[in-house]
């Protein structure tokens, strides 16, 4: 139990608003529940959530100690009372989540609990599959990341051995990833390979395609295949042979077929014609565990493939 004395600057606040600010890791739904159960008291007595506090009041909090920690990405899972996940596949070692566009994989800069990794950790914690007070060092972790405005399958490791193996397999390119995207125009030829060098401007978080190697530029190779064309747009499947920042977006735009909705590498004028200004039409929809070499505890995944069946922009423009 912890006690907080109300000072002049906190006076006249509602009880629930004060506690929400004082204990930022406590989920809103749990806060309201604890007030109803009288686990949050004022001057030793239960109180209504809309009680206005006075200077000198003593707020008593009968809640678990972990909620009083300073908010960090590592404990963001505590803030989530009801994890929201679209699970493509799960077993004792891994979880494949369908990340929706607009969701961050990790917090960017300031503390943010509404991230994919926080929801995955909250899900594992609430199921009892992860006990952070006993694990000490390990926490469920993402093995790959996808941009905020790109959707698709993200791999999470549920134990240290799975994390080590998957990181090795991704590094050695033993996991196949395919993307679906909608581009302006009709790529010609309808199937081919884009090869070049990508130079990243970290300050602008933007990459530039170079035809020849130069210092700081990294090789980028993408195979593509047109699946459908309609009304000035084409649905294209891309397979990454290298995994560079913004690789598909930059290479397709450089080739003359920018992604629909891409404000960074595409054309805002073209995007406005289709009322697409919220992000690029790009989805990591297919993942296959190739594993030509030994995968230890994850050998059972060899050859298995997973996909997202329903993608909003595919249905909208080619459904």
C-alpha cells in the first residue's frame, strides 16, 4: 500500500484523474475497478471516482508495486488491460502477429504503450506464459519490424532460444517474405527484378536509389510480379532478396511506379485522385520458414508458410 498526500497544486482534481496521473502505468479500466472495490481510498474511506480532492487529503492505494514504476518501454505492457492482437499463428516458441497500418512496432522516442510489442507482452503476461518478475533478463521480443504505415506479419519470439535462432535465420535470409502493394501505372515488364544501391539519409529518414555503388550505399534487390492492373493501378507482389529501409517504396518509385498513398516517395497529386493520403498501400502478407540449414528447436517450422488473407486496399481496388 502507498499513500499520497494532496498538495495545493493537486487540490480540486477528481480522484480518478489524480490517480491516473500519479500512477500512469495503471490501466484506466483497472483504476476504475479499484475505486469501485475500495482499493483506492481517501482518508481511509472508499470514495467516488468524481470526488474532488482537497489539500491535505490522504489517498491510499492498495495496488501492486509494479504499477508505481517509472513508465518505460520495458514495462508498457502493464498499462494494457485488454491486449489487441490479430494472431496469425502461435505456439510455445513464437507468435506471428498481423500488424495493422498505423501501429508502431516499438515506441518512437517518447513513452508510448500502444505499440505492437507492448500488446504482445501484455498478452503473454496475462496468459501466464511470461513471468517478468522471474525471467529477470528475457522479455518477448520482435524479430522483424515493419514501418508504422505498412501492415503485415511480424515475428515475436517467446523465449531466448527462439529469439537467437530467428535472428540468425533472418540474418542468413532463410525466411522468405513477400509483400503486396498497389502502384501507379503498369510495371513493364510485368515480372522482373529491381537492383540498385540504397543510400539512407538518417536525418530525413529517407533513402535514395543509386545506380552505382558509392560509400554508404547498400545493395538492394527486389523481385516483383504484377498480379492485376485496373484503372491506372496495378497490384504487385514483391519478394525481398535484401532487407533495406523503405526498399520496396524507394525502388518502385525510382522505376516509375510509386506506391499508392506514399507521400514520401510517391506523388501527392496522384494519391489525391484516389483519396489515399493516410499511408502507402503496402502489406507484408506472406512469410515462409525456408530453413535450408539446421534450426534446432524450431526445425518443426521448416517449410511452413503463413499469410494474411484479407487486406483492405486489395479488396478496395481489386476485390
